[in-house]
C-alpha cells in the first residue's frame, strides 16, 4: 500500500470553545501518524468567535465558511468538497483523539472493498465505551427497529452497519462517488446511517476498530442548540425518509401502509410529535423520491434486505453482547 494522505473535516456551529478544547488532540494524533495531512473546518455560519479564533490560534486550518446555517450534512459536505487527500476523516468538533488514533486504521484501506472504518467512541465523563460497531435490530416491515452497539469482547475488527458521523474515516474517492451525505437529512440525524447503507449496497465494507479511541460526549452540540421536542421530531422524520429511500417498492408500500395503524395508536397515547414528523416528511416527499432515484442511478449491487441479512449473519456471535 502506498503512502496515504489524510484530510480531517470538522463541521462547526458556534463551537469556538469546543474547538479550543479538542483541536490540539487532533493535531497531536496527526503529527504522530506521520501522514501528509490537512485540517478543514466547515463553519455553518457561526455567530460566535469560531472563525476568528481559528485564524488566530490555528492558522494552518482551512476554513470553509457558509453564508447561511444549513445543518450538519450540508455543512460538512462543503468541507468534503474542499478535501484533496486519499482519506477523509469526518470528525465532530466535540471529539478528541487518542495520540495513536490513526495507527490501527490505515491497514483497512489496503483492501479495495473498504469504504471506511470508525474507531471506538468513549464517554470521557463516565470513562466507558459509548459507541462501537453498529448492529441492526431488524423489524418485520422496516429496515431496522433500532440500532445497538456491540460490546468489545476482543481486539478483532468488526463489521458495522454504518460509521458514526462523529469519527468516520473514509476513502475520499468512494465518498465522492456515493455523493457525500444526503442533505435531505439536514439539520441532523440518520445521515450517517443512510451513508453506511448506501456504501454497503454499492458492495463496499464498513469496519469498526476497537484499538482506535476517540472521546466524545454524545450529541452535546445538538442538545445545546435544540429542544428535546424538536430533536425527536427530526429524528422520527428522518427515520421515515431513510425507509422511503432504501426499501424496495413492495416493502415500502407495506411499511407506509402501517403508518395508518401507528397514527391511531399514537393518538391514543397523545404522542402528537409523531404527527408533526409525518407532516414534515410528506412536505419533503418529492425530494425524498429524487434522493431514491439518484442513488438507484448509481446501480447499487445489493438490496437493503441483502445487506441487513449479510450483516446479521456476520455479526452473530454468542460471545458478543449489545448495549
């Protein structure tokens, strides 16, 4: 494998303090990796001092400034388009890297089928594993009922349903070919699930490497700028979008037919956030259809069902536990 180069792309929105706290660990890990590298911060029209701080303290950072706040997918995509190296690390602005973070990751890219690999995400406050290989808990009609993390039982690499958007190291050319994150999921949630599923359907593989450690308090930026009600509405809406894009025509019809029953039961328990999510979804229906057609034009080699079935078999291990 020839010497690889790396672009780190960090999305930022009013995260000046987070950048000050976490960027030094990123530069330290990059220096120890001995890789040719660049660091790109995609700023989502911050109103704090993020940009001026970066220019003063980290002048080597490439800053891509947005003219309007558009959310995670659109913002980080601006950074992806600026990247020029072999590999791209999508990294949250509230994540720190262990000094040897990159040492165990590069081996995966000697395999032509590798799309990307994520490291282990540890909660720095609780000193415990927070994110690992993703397991898809399949539902009867949908793609998944939920996703869970596999406990680390040894030091072996694992396949993962998708790469966490907090620390996803990806092949840049494959990322470009697949079309980056789908901006229909803006402002946040499920864009990483969609990207991973598209990669698998294209015949590529996503891995989890337990020896690469990052430290991240989950969704601290999202929770800081959004109410719990808004977060839940967007999460539910994007779950519907994901299913509409990736289910086959028959399964898609059955899945959305079930919404009639779901609406009745949600009304009975007073879950009105669910209705707002459905309304928001239908307002985007034309764009959702366009996303599905755009991906189908790329000629995926596997169906969603085939991907889920394959991963279920590969991840089946009596020694593995989920959390």
